[in-house]
C-alpha cells in the first residue's frame, strides 16, 4: 500500500502556507458548479444517453470524456512548469498508483453498476441538481458503497 506524504516545503524551499477554508470551499463550489453545468449541457446526466454509449449506439460521451482527458493532460503538464506552487497553496506532487485486489474489485463493481443503470457519481449529483430526483436511488447506492468501502478498507501498516 502506498502512503500519502503531505509536503511542508515548496520546490524552491519556501514553507507551505495554510489556505483559508473559505477559499477552499469557494473553489470547490465553483469547480463543482462548472463540472455539473458541463455534464448537464452535454446531456451526460441522462442515464439513457450513457447507456446508449455503452451499447455502442451513441458516441457523444466519448467526445465529452476525450475533451476532459485532453484538458486535464495539458493542465497537469503545464501547471507545474509555469507555477512554483498550486494557486491555493501546497505543492505539486506525484502519488504512487497502486493496483491491488481492492482496486480491481472496486473498479469491477463500479463498472457493473455503471453498465446496469448508466449513472456514475458526478452525473448523478448533477442530475439531482437538475431535478431528476429518481437519481437519488443511485446516489444512495453510491453512498452505501462508499460507506462499505470505508468500513472494510485496511489502513496501511505504519513504517
């Protein structure tokens, strides 16, 4: 298991200053609203659109996902080159990716659930905000899955 280390110094040796919680919450709110609006505009909050993609009938979701991956790849490559530290403090860092049994099982459960109902967490929450209250069942299932994972996950052994 990989452990997460929270750095206290930037690349140039400066101490990391704490970010006010209000700034973090405001940024998260703006990012969430922007993400939800993008999902709603692209109709990805409608399970039938996702299911038609999974049946190879409509490839619009592929364009949405591809656009998101492309923007993220560019941002992850360019941001550390132009900024000495993230805008809201902290440092840029890499985390070790771990592919273990729980990761594989979780991915399989997620994929099966996505294939059965055409809903994943982001679009489900955005769909609730857009008035598709039947997605509440999916959000409840997602919350239950997160709870079970949290209760059954093993903490990494101390070093």
